[in-house]
C-alpha cells in the first residue's frame, strides 16, 4: 500500500468516523494548512532578500491591486467556507460536509476556497512587492495543491460521496469558471 493510499484511507476513516475525532483534528488540519501557506510567504521574503530581487509592481499600482486581490480572495474563501459550515462541515478534509456541496461558489468551481487562497497569495505578493511570491512560490503552491487534490482529496471524495461527486467533477472546473482545469480529472 502506497503512502498516498494510506493518507486517503486515514482521511476517509476520520471523515466518516466519530464527531469527537473530527472535531479534535479540525484545528490541527487548519493549523497545518495555515503554516504550509505562511511558509511560502516566509520563503519568498527570504529568497527576495537573499537574491536582492527587483520589486515587480510599480509603487502607484501596488496598493490598489493588492487590496483588490486580497479582498477578492478573502471574500471567495469566506463565501466558500460559509457554504461548508451551512451543512455542518468544515474546509478541513478531516471534518468535511456530510454531503456534496454544490451551492454558492461551488456551482461554478469545485475548489473555490483554494481559488480564494491563490488570489490572497498573489495579493500578498503584490502588497509586499515580492518577485518570488508572485512568480515562483505562488505558482509552486498552486501546483502542489493541484497534486494533492488529484492524488488524495478527489479519490477520497469519490470514495465517500460516490457517483454524485464523479458527475459533479466531470461538469465543474477545478478552480475558475470557464477554464478547462476539469480536463485533469480521472473519469
């Protein structure tokens, strides 16, 4: 059995297990995701400083563009989380909604919460004028999340939610409406 399969089995066991276990592991999962995300920001600042990388965004554009990206990202992530909480689930895979959520932003994308986080990272990159966060670390972050979704989260969702999830995945793009990210699906 591969490490990936063991991780899928662990997430599935917790997600379908007792409420007490899910509730206990939810803050742990949220902290791990938060630290993972913050580490990309910290690494980019270190790389920018070490390599003395140029500022990528002109001063007059920096603040309004960062406010736009950060606001849009936070609003999208918050709207997405609200729809999970509405059906008594959380964004943490250990404590997911008990049913497939296709309301709100989930009508348009399978992972709008992550789309919001991606926008937030780009917005923070603009705000702190980080060349490496905008052009290196955020794209790597996106790719790592795509890998995790395709290799771990989507197989667990298919296992737990069955055919309704498979049909939803086949018709709904991964991150942004009108894109073909759903072409990466396994059908």
